[in-house]
């Protein structure tokens, strides 16, 4: 299955088709989220999904499936606060409420893939790559592989990212 | 410490030009949202924390060479009309004027950094004409200089912002366009709808909300994540060029098939500007819009266009109030506005065959 989980963005393992307000909606779930939402028993699956998305668009699904008590341990901001203001409390909120935020971002943005500049400052500990040189190498490697495998769209995207970050 | 009045008086050139292209395009602007990693976002921080954030931000900005000789204004110590004038001058946003902490502006008014707007830092560069590519170079360097390794950044989703609509690049690139042709031809709504469908936002820029006084529209990117800064710039420049072509076509069409109509409109506007005794803000934008159009059709000398652009800012309420104590009264402002415009247009003649 080539689709992403509607709850967390991981590759989907379960696919449910649902008719809501006369339009057909496809719902994809990863095995983890499927389990969380009682989807492992094929008989109970449709019912519990229905409960979660009744009357709503799939794109708004996360609003029904995350508890408003969910909050950020760093700043105390909760999902209920987000629904009121449309803003989050601190930068850690994105990681603390990742599943919800990534769904929200998916609805608002072109994609959830960051393609912008790499900060000039090398001190970013949160980077998986140890600074710029490694990132450059790994992007160049990814570019080579993409070209080898004739995935030209991916290759173009990686090339753009290399240009954006390293000129 | 400079006052807002001194700061505005200093504006030698209208923002300075960056691009050749000034027909139809008034100015280009890029804005970056940046936050400090270990602080709450302004909306969620209390006063003490916001002060703290402002101190960190100010010490960063004090070392920034692009701000050399520039000014800092503390928002809470400004008068309402001073805040309004800075808004009209594109130095601050309405949000900042309501609840922000500080703004730092460069002397040439081409750079401003807002502190504790929706994000800790909102960096903005602005120039006359079309020139997003050049602006990206400038603001990219400023961003690098301000980055002490303490920005909120995540490799997977980029720069972290208070609102998820700005996350990723944190970048808004915009081009301000003068589109009287599309407005007169009633194609503007169609154009706006078409652009909205491809991830481009169009807003009126003068006056409140989305109302487009003076036929001026701001075209900017809707998405900040899922595309690179270059992608955004290329997209907005491409869109702006396409809109420009449509505007040219609309203008040609109007001057060809409704020649008497448009020339009459221009001549009457010129007459009013030259001899009115009082004029309101909204009406003057409409009149100045026609003069800008006339200058680009060779009906007025093109050399006056910068002056027209400048007066579009300076005849607004906040500016008038900064420059005169009497301007607090609306009727007085209308008379002052008329006087300024009368003087400017007194020696500008129209040439039509
Ligand atoms: Zn999942
Ligand atoms: Zn938080």
C-alpha cells in the first residue's frame, strides 16, 4: 500500500472506504494507529472508524481523534488552546503533539517535507546529520541513487534542496 | 533617540529600487519568521517572558551591520498615530502595533525587524520594483548573521513558528501590483480565484483588511512548507509576470476600445487633483491610481511615478498626523491632503493628442 496513515503519516497498512455526505472518502491507517483505534478486529473496524469521522471530512479527521487534553510538557499548551487560537505555545509543542501537528500541517501546507535552507549555524543539535558537510554528502548520495533508479522527480527535488542549501 | 517623525522625514528615496521593472509592480517584499528555541511563543508567554525575549532579540539586532544607524521603536511608548504611520509605511504590521514589543528599522527603510509579533522575530526586506531574487540574497545573509544556533529549527519540518501556516521556510514573498486594467475590465476576481487555486494569495494592500484601494494588490505565497525558498520566489515571480501580461492586455484593450472613457477619467482625475480644496483618503487613492496608469501610458511624464507612489503612502491618516498636530481632525486632514496633492500636480501637465 502506497498511502500514508491519516493519523500519523507513516506508511498505511489498512484501507477503509467510507461514504460521507454522498462523497467517497478513503481512510488509510498504519498498523499502529489501526490498533489504537480498535481496527485490528476486522469486524469492529468500520464501526469505530465511523465513530471517529462521522459527518466530517477526512481532512478534518484528526480533530475528532485526538484528545483536547493532549498537551506540551514544556509549556503546558494543550490542543484545546490550539483550537481556540490557531497558534501553538512553543517550538517543542510540534514535537510533543507531533501526530496532531503533522496532520494539521498536512492540511495547511503543500507537503510536510522541509525543502528549505539549512541554517548556516552548525550548532543545531536536533539535526540528524552532524552539520552541513554530512548533510551535503547524504543529499548528493540520494541524488545519485535517484538518478540511477530513474526517479527524476525525486532527483529534481533533491537537486533543488542541494542548491538551496549549498548554492 | 529618533522620533517616528524624524525617521519618516529621512526617507530619501521611496525604499530604493531593486529591479528595473516598475511598470505595474510597485514593490517586492520578503518576510522571514524566526523564533528562539527555548522560549514560549509571544502569544503564550507572559509579560516578563516577552520582555526577556525582547532583550535577547535586541542584543542580536544590535550587532547586525545592516541595521547600522537604524532606529528601535518600543511599541508601547508610541502614540496611536505613530504606530499607524509605521503600518502605512510597511515597517510594522497591525498585529505588532496591537500587542508587539519592538521594531528595528534600517535608516533607508528597506529593512525592518519586528519583535514579539506572532513570532519572536519577523525579518522583512522591502524594495521598489520587481526583485525577489535579489531580496532573497539580502535577507538570507541577514538571517545567517542573526542565527546564533538558537533558532527553533527542526530538520524534518524546518523553522518552527507560532502558527503552522508559517512553518518550514517561514517565508512570505510578495509583490505589490497596481492593476487598474483588470479592475476596470472586471477580470480581477477571476484572476484572484485562479491564483488562489495554485497556492497564491491575493490581498488588497492599502486601507483596511482586504479592500483594494487604489487598485493595488499584494500577491504572495500561501505555502511555506513543501517547497524551497527558491521554489517560492520562482513561483511568485512567475505568477507576477503572468498577471502583468494580463494587466498589459487589459490596458491595451481599454485604451483601444474605450479610449474616450479612460482618457476622460484620467483628465478629470488630473483636474480634481490640481484644484480640489479637500479630498478623502479613499478618493485620493483612486485618483492617484489613474495618474500612475497615465504615467505608464505616456500621458504624464514617467519621472513623476515615484512621487505618485510616495504620496500614496504619505497622504494617509497616520502620516498626516505625524507631520501635523492639527491633522487629528478628519476634515482638517482632507484639506491638508488636497493641499499636498494640489502642489504636487500643479506643474505636472497631461499630454494627449
Ligand atoms: Zn499511524
Ligand atoms: Zn509547548
